[in-house]
C-alpha cells in the first residue's frame, strides 16, 4: 500500500505532534518494508533519512492553507498514487477521494475556555469537527479520549480506535546512576499553557522550598525567564539532553489539568524516574491505572497535596524505589513498533470501510 502522512507538524518542531509524526513514520516504514510511505506538506521541513520506503514531498510555498487542504494535497497524492492518507494533526483533505485516518489527540478546544484564547479555540473547533466527519477512521492516543470523543461527537464506535503513543528509544535509565550535582531538583517538561497547571506547580514548589533545599527546572516552550532563586527555566532543549534531565531529577512533576496522553509522563517512567502527576484520566491510564503504583497521583487543583507529595520525595527519595520499578515495567509495554502495528491495522480497516466507486 502507498500511504501519505501529514508532514505539517514537522515544519514547526519535533516536539509533541511533530515527534509523534516522525516516530510513527519511521516505525511504519521499518515494520512494513513492502509499503511506500510519503511525508507530504506545503511547507518546508527536514525529511528523515535512512529508510528507502519513507520519502518526503509536496510543494512548499505554493499554496495557502485552505487551497492545500481543498485540492493541493489531493493533487500531490494523485501524482504519487497514494492509496490512503493519515492526518497526524487533526487534518484530512476536504475532498475525500481516498480512505483517510485522522488522529484526534485530545478534546481541549471543546473544554475549559480558560485553557485557550477564544479566537484560537473557535478557529480550531470548526475545521476539526468537519474533518472528523470526513475521515474514514479516527485514532485517539488513549481509551479515555476515545470514549470522550464518541460521547461528545456521537461518533460510531467502529470508526474510533485507541492507539497508544510511545517514548523514543533513547529514553532509558543511565548505565551508571548519576552522581548528585548541585541542588536536587524537580523537573517539569511541557509548554506553559493554562491547562498544564505550571503556576500551581510553582506555588507548591515554593512551599516545599521552605523546608527543603530543592530547585524546580522548567523545560519547554513559553516559560518566562525569571531571577527567582532555585527556579531554573531552560526553555527548549535538545532531545539528547532530556534523558539526563529526567534521570538526574528527584521526580518529574506533571500536574496537568487535562491531557490526551501525557507523553512526558511516559518518557520519565521509561528513564526509571519517579513521576508525580495529576489524576487526569488519560495520565492515569498511561501510568497503568488507579491501582498500579507506577506513579504518584494527586489532585491537580490541590496545591497543598501536590506540595505534600513533592516534600515526601524531597525528604525520602529512596523510599520510592518500588514505584520506580513499577514505572519501568509499565513503560516497557509501550513501543513505537507496537504503535506502528496498531496504526497499520487501522489503515487496513479504513481501506475496507471506504466507499469505493
């Protein structure tokens, strides 16, 4: 089969949806060498190398966005005899000439208005709803999102399949335990947007710092620089630096109010790092369920409870070794090869379900 994936996420960065697109494309091409995979976009992006059945294409700069999705993309796919399209970032062509699969990462634009500016929220909702109706099949990263999407949008359960993400292979425990260097620290990885709950995390850390000498390290986009002692804002860092940051931390703290998956949680677990996270249903699902001791879960809106969990780790880090081992065992159940195999099954289902003329 000849399959095209939306490469638009790769034009922004390799974080988030971009990483999902890249890792999935590589795994698909590796697992299914008889298939031909194309990464297509109307914007410039860095194409992956090393796999003969994974190629890049498109016409950068030749289309405005609406024309690309209306007819430009279909033209590019026809030129390459593409049989199926996968929109890895909520998008599929407006004219369904072939089977398509759309990944619905989360439902945040339809939830708390405080999480996104009104203009952005409204602008995203309408085209995504339209494309959900046009897609032959819909992929979600968790059963949590799948159930919510079916209920909210009245989708046929047969059209929606949960396919978990994975952490990249380089997220793994260090061969030698890192020696303590400088002040111990808690780590947050993610963007600074309202639903990530970073302001409450900082308040909890300030409370912990009254009785324990610990820093807080923030990694990701949109974190404002600060001169506050102990609050270290690193911004975006190379992927190669992340495993060391995870492994060197007391814990990865992820108090998000809402997630579709929560990839930093899995990355930390795969490094053998203790995780303190919210009770968001998708995060709990990723960490193995409410009865699995692979992470410490707290109420995301309870600053005191978050501070209490952080303080317990800061004063007795060695007491959570069993949780770390459970995290490693849970993380071993995820891989991009597994994600690719499950995704390829969805492609087959979409091809069978598409109403061929």
